């Protein structure tokens, strides 16, 4: 009997992504996403209630410190709903890249035992937070009612803004997770990186306070995304299409460069972990 040997090699190309293979492993992606959701709230008293409590408490702190004490201007928007509209999207993004950036190291045994497209691991971490976003959005709608902001057709753009944010989260997670395999310092630097990113994004202040330096802030892709997110909920007429397109362009660059680097390093993951 002649024995056969199967050799698995990465496909070639600038971004070597086999979408047919990813589709075949879609059930694994779903299973890992569900696992991440369950692990996040396993043995917690409030469970999914944390999806509401975290952004709500963060908004309260920001309102007291930056709204009441520092009196940061908000372009006429009540500070609590101004802050929450930014925190809502930021919480999804920050959690996605935090979990995604550490995902390969957390799945070390899984990676070493069986073959599957490794990109599924950081990708599943970015999907898990969408449920939290959906739950917390109920509070956003409640605040709109309380502060007399009407429901408008602009809310149909929310999936678009969230979708671009998801692509940014995937691209950033691919970079961070691949770097984290080779350089363990990333695990310690990531929380600091996320914290700095928060303060250079218009979560607690409007972009208008930057005045002539606002063009520099637009280099940060979260600037256009948070502003767009806030606009579709509160002031559709202030939606800055140009800023949103700039953020989308930078997001695509981060995503495709992350795919390239991740695929380049993928063959070494099992050996280094």
C-alpha cells in the first residue's frame, strides 16, 4: 500500500486569502465567536448586563470630570448623550482590538494541534463585541428619547459606520496578534496603546475644539468614525462625508497591510508560540 503525504502550504499572492477555505470553516468562526461571548461573561453575576453597565459608568465618569468640572464644550449637545454616543462605538472597538490582539497567544494549544485558517481566531474576537454594541444601543435610544432627539432615517447608516469600524478592528487585531506572537511586549503595551488612542479620539470632546489642527486628527481613523457615529444618532445634518471617507481609506490600508503581515507570519505561529 502506497502512503500519501499531504503538505499544507500558504497560497501565493499579495494578500494570500483563500476565501473559499474561509467559507468552509465558517462554522468554526461561529463557534469561536460564541465561545468568546460565553467566556467573557462566564461566572459573572450581571452577565450580559456588563455590556450596558460599562459604557454607562464610563459616561457618568466622563460627564462628571470633563462635562461638569472641565466644562468641555460639546457643540450644544448635552454632555451625557454626547459622551455616550462616542463611548458606545469606542467600547466596541477597544474591546475588539484588546481581545483580538491577544487571541493567538490565548489559543496556543488550539493552533498547535489542528490546521485551520489562523485568521479566524482574531476575526472571531472582533465579532463577539457586536452583541455588546447591540445591547448597549438600547441605552442610546433611551437617551435620545429623554433628550428629545428624534429617530431619523440617518440611523440606517449605523451598520455602515459599525462595518467600517469592524474592518478597522480586524486590521488592527491582525497587526497586534501577529506582532504579539513574536514580541511578547505587545501584550503589556496594548492596554497603554488603547488608552492613548482613546484620548486622541473625539470621544470626550468634539473635533471642533482642535480648530486649525483638526486635519491632523483626521489621520486617526477613529476620528471620522466616531464623528459619523455621533452624527447619525444626534445631528444627521453634521455628517462629515469627507472625514468619513478619509477614515475609510485609512481603515482599508490598515486592513490590507494587516492581512499581508499576518499571512506572511502565519507559517511561524505554531513554532514560536
